[in-house]
């Protein structure tokens, strides 16, 4: 049973076309399949090694889950503590109900700073609310500074992975994008990763030095101190968080931890789960404003966008434990074959299949709960132990079924409940045809049916 | 010890040989097995497709059918997992311990050598629900290693799903087929004559694909191999 707590569902980039249709398009792209297969296999192997090193991994998992659950249970109190602490440290806190409100707040703040461009730290939440598009509509250019986000942005593309947004591109495709979009790129650029990175670096350096406003997301916020935390690998985040005059951080309300000490668990589990590293190269933490050092104006935009609605469902709220590591994407056999775009949401893969429908409301995201075989690989690797398969099954119950399917399921259940009808159905098994009518023909187009048995098991048992 | 066989509706109707093999194996090991005829389907398909309301009476009926036994044994990891993991959410009725065949043989009977002989090259797909819901681990492989004249070859990416997923195979047929194609290729790469598993549903999927492709590789249930002498 869900309780309405007065907050609407989420808006923004959280839903797309029907998953089966979008997946079919993705499956037809052999290059995409090859890129994804290679990339996910590599990250999977790295993660397995990094996690295997920790003798207390299961305890860290259980600890992370318990910390998040306890925090979510008193989220309202912790959020007010965070607001007080950020304000006391010289920051300004803004509350946004949905994507539109958050975009309006950020746009207003950038305009108030007199800027027409911002540099951005890679952030899922600003992808979720479509901030770049909203800023562009107001005449403000948003420059992505994470290498992969830059590739996606320059390619007029969309991210397809939470952590590795350009996972669907290989280096020769990246070379083509750079040659086309970066004015300083030499025409004869070769697809050498070091050269490509150097070109991006020179391109971005100008932006870091000229931009007066930066926009970031946050991996964590510590309620007791008002400290924000961003973990990253490239140093672009550190640049954005320290060089500009104004820093605007947009954060989902579930990213909060009560105390500084709580970070101990997540700063161990996040890098090992996401990049397969013991520690990520850059962990930036800042608390409000420090006179004469770093941005002199700090704004924190706290975003709901369907999170309170998600929190209201006892069987679904554990999705808010997610720390966006993307380990579940890398082990998912469905994601590995379709990539992220098929999910239509900025949150793809197994976590996206449970999070996106809850943020938007299941009625606006009906196919994602079915985009899984329930194989359970995601639950096994989740560093906060989200039981994604069970949650998928829970969400499937909320999707209004097609009338014909409901009829068929009711008929099958009725057969199974009556020994007489069940025996009759087994007897009919001997007439199993070689091909089945639609929609069951979807089975026989690639799988042969078994030989029809002459008698059922129970008929044999009764007569033996 | 009163042991009941939960044969599963799929085996009952489509692959009765698996049920017969399970009975033959258990009786050979000195376990008189009973088959309560009130059993039908555990309701997993309904639960997993979003029809908990239709699954609830099936879970109730399951509990009624198996009341009073010491153990319920099933040649299906997936159906055993449905009873152990899903039924407690669907019904208050309690059932005896429901064990997948390899769990029952290794844990209850303490048998890894069941006296089988099977002169074939075999690869084993461990199936998702046996691996990750029941945690059967390497029990099936330990059983297979003791089968005389059986050559066991490792399956690459064994723990990856075959793409069946119940109604997923119909609702997301293209993704399901892509996964099946990769699983079939992995099976073929082993040069095995037989692909085995502890679940008839996965075997109908993998075996159906292998047959459709005309590979000549047969899908054979673990119980059938262990029953062979």
C-alpha cells in the first residue's frame, strides 16, 4: 500500500518508447553490441577483483543498506539538518519539487551571476531533469567536462550508462566526433586514446578558465556538517568545484547521509563497485563558502522529482538506497545486449528498471518492469543490497495488464486450480503442434518445441 | 522419512521423462517417493508476470497438497525457489522444506556418487535461480563428476542467463533470442554432445534453440543423467 505524501511524480528524462521496440533497434546495431560486450566484460572483471580483496565485503554491503534505510526512515529530519548546516556554512539551499522547478532555480541563479555559460561536473541528476536543454533554451551554454559526457554532448547523443556514458562508442567513433566538433582538432587525428584525451583536455582547459559558474551533482551530502561530496576520476570535477566564482549543486534528496562517519562505508563500496578501483582518483568535499578560497557563492538545489512518492512504497523504497555505482548494469545480460538508450530513461539497466517507473509512476513507464529475466545477477553485485528482482515483480503487479493476457493468465490459473481441468490440459499435451499461433509464435520462431509426450507424468505414475 | 516429489507442471505435461528419471533415481537410492496428485503449478509464472492475485490460490493449493511430508523434492531449481522465496509473501500456509534435486541428494542423502553411468561429453548450465536464489553452488557439478564415463566440460560464461525468463521470452523476444544465441554459441564452443541443467524451463529454451539451429546437441536434465546406469 502506498501513502500519498503530497509530492507529485517525477518529470524529465525518465521514460521513453516501449522497451521491446527500443531494444530491437539497439540489437540490430552490431557495432553497439560489440562495444558493449567488450566494455562490460572488462569492468565486470575489474570489479570482481576489487571486491574480492575485501574480506568484509558482505558486512559493508549490509552496513550500507542499513545506513541508507535508517536515513530514509527519517529523511525529513535529516534534510532540515542539512539545510541548517549548509546555510550556517554560507551556502543557500533551494527546494525543487520536480525537474521544471529545479531547472528554473538553476537558470535564475546563472542569470543572476550574469553568466551565459556554465561548466558541468558529470551528474546523473542534471541529466534526469534535462538541465542542459533548459539552460540552452535560456541562452546559457552548458559545457560537460567529463570526457565521456563531452563525447556524448559533442556527438549530440544521449548517455547510455550511468558511469560510462559513452560506453556505446569506440575510439574510432570518438575520433570522428572530435574531428567534426572540436575546431582545434587536426583533420588527420588518429584514434589513439592518449591523443584523443589530450585534445579534449586542451579544449576543456579553456572552459575551466573562462567559466564563472559551475554546476555539479553530488554523490553524498553530510547532514551534520553540511558537507557535499563528489567522487570522480578525471580531475575535471575538482576544476569545476574550485575555479568558478559561483557553484550550484543539484542533488536528489536521497543522496544524504547523517554523519561524516557514514561516508566510510560508501567511499569503500562505491569505487570498487563502479570502476573496480580501490579508491577513485579524486574525492572532493566542500562545506559552504570559504572566504578567499574557491567559489564565493554556493547554492544547493534539493530535488524531489518523484523521490518522496517512491519513499511512500514500503516494497519499492529500497531503490532510493542506490549510490549510482552501475555495477548492476555491467552484470545485466539484458543491458549488455541492448545498451542504455533502449531504457528511455537516464537511469538504465536493472536499477533503472526499478527506479525510473517509481519516479515517474508506473503508469508512465509500463515496459521497464518487464525488461529483465529476473536472473538475479544485479542483486548479487549491488553494494547496498537492493533486491531488484523482487522489486521488479512488485512493480509488475502495478502495471495494468493487456486484456487478452489477463484472460489467458486467468484461464491458466483456473486450469491449475482444478485437478480435473489440469488432467485434461495434460492430456491435450500430446497434440502439441510444431508451430504455435501468435503471440506464442514468438517462441517457435527461434526455439523448437519438444516432442509431444504420449502420456503425462501423472498418467504414467497412476498406471505404473 | 516421507518424501514427496513436486514434479512441476512443465515436467508433468511436456517432459515426463524428467519426472520418471527423478523417481527412478530416488528409488534406486532407497528413498520411497510419493507423488501427491493434488499438486499442479507453483504459480511462478503468474507471480513473475504481475498476477499475484492469481498466484495466491495456487500457493495455497501447493501447501495443501504437500502438507505432512518431511521433504519435498523437485527437479526444478526455479520452481523450488518460487516456493521458498515467493510463497511466504503469498500465503500464510507453511510447507515442508522444498529442495531442488541436487540439494536433496547432497545435503539430505549425503550422496555425491549416485552410481550413475553416462558415456557422453556433457556441459552444464547452472541456471540463474538455482545459483542465485537457492545457492546450490557446485552441488550439481559434484554429482556429475562422480558419474562414470561422463566427460564434463566447462561452459564459458556459465552463470549468464540463457534469456528464458518466463514470459520475458515472449514480451522481449528479441533480447531473449540474443541471449539464447550467445548461450547456444557457448554450448557449441565446448564440443559437448549434451547440455544439461537442473531446470526443465531453461532446458526447453536452450534445447529448443539448439534443435532449431540443427546443432545435434541434446538438452538433457540432470536427473536423467543421474538416473542412467
